[in-house]
């Protein structure tokens, strides 16, 4: 029982130190406030204990004091708010060029899909020093992806993507927990984030034949017949998907939305209500026909169409792996 | 003493009528308060029993005492029983019901029959929930999050939801009664600025009960309908939004925590002046802080949802507002401390509980600052840090305030004194047991131990063992008062009308009071907390 | 702010207008009135949760809400609105009759209110039966044939959401109407028995307040549910 008895979690990400700094400040502040108040109470209790012949002094109050001890805490609180908000803003803004990993949560396991094609269950291998962005969804109830060593957490919802990013800065193996109660084996829905030196990570990536996620997506795009309507010329019955990811899209009901992961995913599953202006509402509904992992591969494929190919190759025929950002040298397809 | 014999024979609300019908059909607010006392005490021990099982299971990292499903039911039902069947009614339904009319000089609450109805609704809810426990229980977590509760749980969600729905109406009617009573039934001369701060606290609490509870009620109705008919309001698989549930749920459940703490603060605000022989420091500010807590409390609900998938900008707004609501609570702590300055302090049991309250509420409240800080909350949300935070406030705060109040007004309620030595001992045991139980949980939480975990990685075991040890001590601390209060009803010293030399109209009538509270309607010509003119107990002659 | 006490001693009386714990009749009346207003504020919060869900989903899925709305019978809805407004008139006149001590008139007006209330419920029953037959009741047998509206597509899940809210809101309203009908049966009976006099007519007044509230909820429900997109 006493073998491994930590009192402070490891810091294994670039963000962890920021969170810990605010935490330590709050601990010190709270300690100071507690010591002050408890001392005052103790001192008053002793100094002003009941003594024969000594009456209490009736003091109505002091508006000055009230204002002082309202304003000063308020400013301290606003300071803490700003600091916390700043950290949160960083936590919720993934850097550009982050490597993307898709995560599907289900009762009671974590399924991971690397863009390079590797799949993992309850484990996530990442290289140290690289920005990693997780794009997550759930197959059933709400889960939550929690890595204490990185000080990050994000609820994983059914029906949409949520994202989380980190940059691990210390090789090692770190606990992954599900942090949103999800049923019987909620406490068994745990795993490991394995942070490796870049060379070891390459070696791990290279093990076994794998198909990059976007390439699987391209294959599925063809098998499911998407390519028949979503052609890369202007003659398809569906919109041309080249370059569409991340751009604004005008919908039939007048709204304009950004074609982010959630939009693409929703269109694949059921485009009713989000049909692009000028196109008929004839896209089949794929909800129930595709697994979340298959949807992830299609999304990855559509994202890969965002960047046109050098050498004049038509998009839709060749896919550049979006994993170029994860590796120092770009892999040539 | 000759007076003892006289007081024993004097008619009061306890001996005015005998027989079970006279209790079950009473409209006397004081008897209804005792009916509530019995029922909430029952549920306190039910919830406490679940807590002990939880802590026993957590002694070891492996799940070896109960099954995972059973454990999930245990923490769900511990939470629901403690919150809806103990904490929310506790002070308002027991001490509030007993004292509000007395403190304002009225003969009863505005609607005595609705008061009795509210108890029956509570009992019906309690029977329904007990049936739910006995026939399988519910395992959704006390928060009923969708779509787990509507589409995946295989337990009695509908029954639990309906029970809590009914309990909610009990709460609403209590709040309604208090607001009307405080507005319309004050004795002549009892102006708003002469009201005891216990009344201000209950007024603020009642506003929250009235406006917040109905939202929980409709949310539970929608969950029940969705589960029964697969509607899809909250289920993304059917086109709905699970976050809508969370917003609706927390819109009530955050103000609910102020329902649980404000009455306790009201108790402490009565006890500290009495045992410092001093008026409260900053009456107006303390009164206003209760109202501000009630108002601001409605504006912060999404601080429970910072990692739930709300937008960054939403999160910023709710974090900022959450810091604003911390200010009035801080004001109260400073005012209580300042009240002690240049006072004449004695260390009775109620005062010890009040000290414990200030200490533990301060710690719990400060950890609220941690949780409102967005960057830190991301790490500690849904961990034991949150559990420690709310137990410091609800147990270290609200329950200690309840104990302070029960000891302070016990002579008035029962006509007997509890044994002071045992009272102080129990207060100390509770304080020590509580800290040992919950302080390690702050550390556990920052280490990353998630909530609602039946089994856990071995490195967390030492802290869990400390916590469980503390919980057994805490349990002893709660069983002791049960025993000596019961003992005192037969063997306790007969209480004088005002054993503490306290201010307040309730102390100007007999202990226990007559059925209609006062021989003559009082006419108030003095300010609240008039301790300059009230002699301390040793100096006052024993009345009558 | 508080009513001053005329007699400090508890008045032992079985007078309905002055119960034992009140000092004056005025105090009792004011307390009852405040109590009913506070109760109505809780009802506003109660319905508010559903209105909130409605507003959010309508904003998100306007097309489906419009299509669902068009499938309702606006004529019947309008008749029901008129029925309720008339019933509020009879309630208000009833309160006046009680104030003036006109027992027979009061009884007639209470009965009329009952009739209107029952008519409302009957028409609602007709509407719901139609919805049931058209398979617009959410659940296993839900089916909405229309697939697009004005060139915009209709998502079958979102249109079921509309109907879920339709039934939840009108159902909750109908439940409150049924309670109101029960209340007015009680009031009619006791009016006939002569219980309500100019000195004591609080139940009529407060029952009337409740009825007006239920009416107002319908006045919001009708345009929100029936009149979303009336273009033909």
C-alpha cells in the first residue's frame, strides 16, 4: 500500500506547469486566508472569552470595512478569473498544424485512430514534443477523456465531435481515465498515453502494414457511392468537396456555417436541415450504416481534399496524408 | 425545584393533545416541524449508510465489497437521498417551520394546512423513493445525465425521478409559506430591519425554492417522458441535445446548493451574537448578502459544464459570474468574525458547531475559487477535488449549521436541556472525523482520482484509507447526538424559557411554547440582537 | 408593511374569513392573494423549462417546426382560444358576482366556466385523436409523410422533436386545465351552498387567478405551436 504514494501528479505536458502555477497560487492564497481567519477567531475566542464584570461592546458595523473587504476580495477574484481564463483559452485553442488523432469512446473503452492508420484500444502512442489534437466522439453515452499528467479533460459527446489538444514533454506512460460516469464499467474505462521519443515513435508507427486514415476514407468514399454525386468537377449532383473543409458554406435555409468536422460528420450521417444551397436534398442518410470509425475516416478524407496536390494531380484521385505535420520529413505517397 | 413541576404541567404544544391522529392531522407548525425532524433523520441515516458502504468499498483499490452496478447505485442514491430528502428540507422544514412564526411574533405560518400537505408530499416522495431503493435502485449518478439516464441505464430511473419530482413540490410549498408569512404576518413593530437574520436567510432560501425547483420538476418530467416514450429531446441519436438537459438540470441544481447553505448561515448568524453577547456586526450587509447570494446564484449554473462542450465564451461568462457570487459569502465570514471582536464569548455546543461551520465553510468556499478558475477546473472537474469541495460546504457547512441550530433551539423545542459535555464532545468528534474524511480527497482529486469510481489504481489507496477511517469517526459523531437528544427528552434538565439569554421573540415565550406561540401578540419596540439590554444567563433570574 | 393587530388575543372563531392565526380579515385575504401569485410564479418557471427547450429547437430546426405546425388544425386551435378567453370572462364576472353577494349569478357563471373548460378539453381530445390517427404521436409508430417544405428538406428526427414538445406542452397544459376543472367543480358546489359572500370570496378570486394563468399559458402556446408558418 505504501509503495507508490504520490501526493502530486507528474507534469508531462507543456500545459501542466501553467495549471499547477495557478493551483499553487490558489493553495497559498487559501492557506493565507484560512490561517488569517482561524487565527483571528482563535485570538478573539481567547482574548474575549467571558469574564466576570467585562461586558461585550455593542458595535453596529462599519461601512468602510464592509466595502474594503468586499472590494479587495473582488479584485483578487478578478485576478484569479483572468489567469484561469488565459490558461483555458490556451487549452481550448489547438495550435495550427497539430497532428490529429480520432478518438471514439464507447461503453467501456477508448478506440483510437491515428491518421497514419494505426488503431489502438485504450492506448494512445504519441511522440514527445509534438502538438496532438484529439477529435473525439462517443458511440453511446457521454464520456470524458482525462489525462491527469497533462492536466487536460474534455467530455466526449454522442452526436458531435469535441476536441482536445496537448503537447507531451516527457516520455513515459501516463494514466488515461474516463471522467464522466457512463455506466457499469466506468471505472474500468482507463488506459495509457504512451509518450515516446520521436525515433521510437517512428519505429512504432512503422510496425505492420497500415493504411492511412484518409486513404481508408477515400476507399470508403468510393465503396459507399459518395464519389458518384460528389465529383470534383461541376457536374456532380452533390457539392464538390475539394477545398471545402474549413470554409464557409451557404445552406438552403439561408444560414452560412463553417464546414468543420462536426458539419461534415452531420452531413454524412443525415444531411437533412443542412443541405447546401442550390443542391437537391437527395443525399442518402447513412446514420446506422456507418460506424463512428468509418465516419472518422471519411472526415479525414474530406479534410485531406483541402490542400490541392502539387504536380497537377486531381484531388479525389490521390490523397496526401495529413500526417505530414507529425513527422519531420513528409512522406511521399 | 418548584418551578420544574410547574413548567412540566403547563400546557404547551407537545402536551396540548395526545394520540397519533393529533400528530398526523396537526396544523401546528411546531408539530409539523417535528414530523419533518423524524422523517429527515430517517433519511439521513439511510444516506449515511450508503456513504459508509461506499467508503468501505474504497478501502481497497479493487472492487471487492460490492459489484460495480451496486456501487453505482450506492453513490447515486447516497447523493439523491442526502440532497433531496435530507439537506434541502433539513433546516427550513425543521427549524424554519418551528421558528419562523415564533421569530416574527405570529401564531402560525400563513397556510397551516399547506404546511401539513408539504410534509405529506415529502412522505409520499420518501415512500416512492424507498420503494425504488428496495426494488433495485437507480444508478445514473444523482445528476441523471442524458443520454445515459434516458437510453442506457437499466435501473428505476422513472421511479426515482418521480419521487424527486414530488419532493420538489414539498419544497416549493414550504418556500411559498415562508415568503407569505414573512411578508404578511409580522407582529406589530417587527419591521424588515428588525427581523432576525435567520428570517432573512430563510426568505432568500424560499425565493430560490420557489423559482428554481419548478425547473427541476419539468426537467425530470421530460426525462421521464423521454425514457418512457423515446422522445429524443435530450438524445442525439434521436435528434436531441444532451447539453440541453445539463443546462436545465443545473439551472435548478446550482441554486439548490444555496438552498442548502443559506439557512445554515442563518443559524450561525443567530448563534454567534448570542454566545458573544453582542449584536451582529453589519446587520444590513449580512441581510443583503443573503439576497445577493440568492440572486447571483441563479446566474452561474454552467460552471458545472466548463468541459461539457459549451463554447469558450459561455465558459468565460459563467466563470466571471461565479467569482461574483463568492463575494457575499466572504462578507458573511468577515462579519461573523468581526462580531466576536470585543465580545464576551462562551463555548457552548452551538458555538462550537458555529466555529466549525466558519472554519469548514471557509475552506470549502475557498476551494470554490479553484473550481471557478477555468484553467484549474479542466483538471479537477469530475475528480475527488469536487467531492471534497461540496462535502466541505454541505457537511462541514450545512450539516454543522443544522447541528448548531438543533442544539441551540433544542431547549425551546423540547423543553429540555441536552447534556452539554456530550454535546461538546460530539462537536469535536464531528469536526475531527470530517476533516480526516474529506481533506485527503482534495489531494486525491488533484492527483487525478476521478469521481464515481468503484475501483482505482493502487497509488491512491493510502488517501482512501485515511478518508474511510475519518468516515467512521464522523459516523460516531452523528450517532451521539441522536442518542443524547432522545435521552434528554425523558431525563434532560428542564429548560427555562431562555437558557442562553438570547435575543429573539422565540425566547420570550415558554420552553416549549404553547400551541398558539404567545400568550399575547408581542409588540416589538427594540432592534434585533439587542444584547446590550439582555442579561447573560448567570445574571438573569430563572423565569417563573 | 404588516397589518396592525386590532385584537391581541387569539380570536376563537370558525369564521372562514378570519382563521385563528390571522389578526384581521384583510391580513388573511392579502396572504391568500400573495400566496396564489407566488404559486403562479412557480408555474411560470415550470412551463418555462419547456418553453426554453421549444425556443432552442425551433431556432435550430425551423423548417421542421413550420411543417409540424402546419399539420395542426388551426381552426380548432382558434376555437379553443376563443373558448378559453370566454371562460376567463365568466370567471372574472363570477368574482364580481361573489363580491356583490349574487349567489345565483355566481353559480351560473361558475357552471359556464366549467362548461367552457370541458369544451376546451373535448376539442383538445378531438385534436389529439386526429394526431394519433395520422401517426404524429412520437414513439415507435411515428411517421410524418411530408419530406420537404418550400424546397427545404425535413429531417424525420427533428420533426418528431416538434411533436414531442407539442404533446408535452399541450399535455401539461391540459393537465392544468383538468385540475382547474376539478377546482371549479368544488367552487360551483360551494357557491351553490352559499359559502361565498362579499365578506369571504377568496377561493373564487384565487381560483379565478389560477384559471386566468392557465388561459394565458394557452395564449402563448397557440401562436407558438399553431401559427409558426401560416403561409398557404
